[in-house]
């Protein structure tokens, strides 16, 4: 669509968004009683929770790499003489593998301790960044992006699940919304970090992303034991 005209992808996105709105009316919600004190008390408890802070910071660091895909991949691809379609296919490899693998990964984890797996997902996201830094072949670059769609995607999805488990009963949506709000700060932060590197080497941001993801894994390894939701309910 972008090859036909730059406005068309935006028109298509708007159309898909409008088409999705009716589906919201078919979602059933289960009302859960929450503790007294309201939003202020909930936010105070949330901000004082060390595990939540650690997970949010860790996923924020990892999300910087995700936010940088749409900037770095097109620049690198253009410098290698790749067409817009090939660049788009390289980017889409991430989302295809994300779509295919995240539900099976969630099913395989089942009742296992998610806290033990999330740092592994973060660490397994580091090698693809180094490989993207070295790769010149678009098909190979698509493979590494697909790898990130599995490992980095699992980090994002399972981190949301972990934060929901940390949350007191009835406040899961607040905790997950806080996580999303914090990690989405990566999008305005990313250009500030990445743009100075581009003048030296268009591929150097991949090394930055690998460093930030390594720091993310370290923080996740340091995250303490999370309260069991059933225990909270009994209390």
C-alpha cells in the first residue's frame, strides 16, 4: 500500500480500527468486588510494590528495541538497496511468529512459575539483535525478526500475566494498564537514544537493543517471589 501512496496504510489502519469497534460489545465482563480506598489507595500500593516496579522497568528496557524496529529496519534496508516490500516483509516476520506462537507458549507454560521463564525469554532475545547487526541477507534478517517475535513477544505477553498475578483480586486491569503505560514510554524515548547512533552506523542501534535487553533480563532475574493470588484471596 505504501508503494501506491503513503496515505493508504493510514486509511487501511483506520478502517480496521473502525471495524473492530463492534466486537467490543460482545465481550462479557465479570464484576469483581475490590477493596475499599479507591483509585488513590490502589495506585499507592501499586507504586510501592517492588516486583511491579522491577517488571515494569525491565519490560520498558526491552520494549525500546521493539519501538526501534520501525525506525532501524527501514533505514538499514534502504541502505542495502532493499525494496519497500522486502523491508515490510522483514518487519512482518516479527508479527507473524508472534501471532502463531504466543498462544501455544501460554498453553505450554500452564501452571508453571512464569517468574522463572520471563528472564529466559529476555535472554533469548539478545542473540537476534547481534545477528541482525551482522546480517545482510533479507531472508536471514527475517528469520532473526521471527525469532524476536517468539522470544520478545513471550516476554511482553507473560510479563502482563505476571503483573496480573501480583495484583490484588479485582485490580488486575489497573496493574496491567500501569505496565502498558510504563512500557509505552519507550516510543518517545527510543528516538532520543537511537538517533545519535545512526550517524555513526545504521546498524549500531541493534547493539544498544541487545544491551538494554540484557539489562532487562538481569532485572527480571532479580525480581523477588510474587504473592500467590489464592493466598491473597484467603487473607
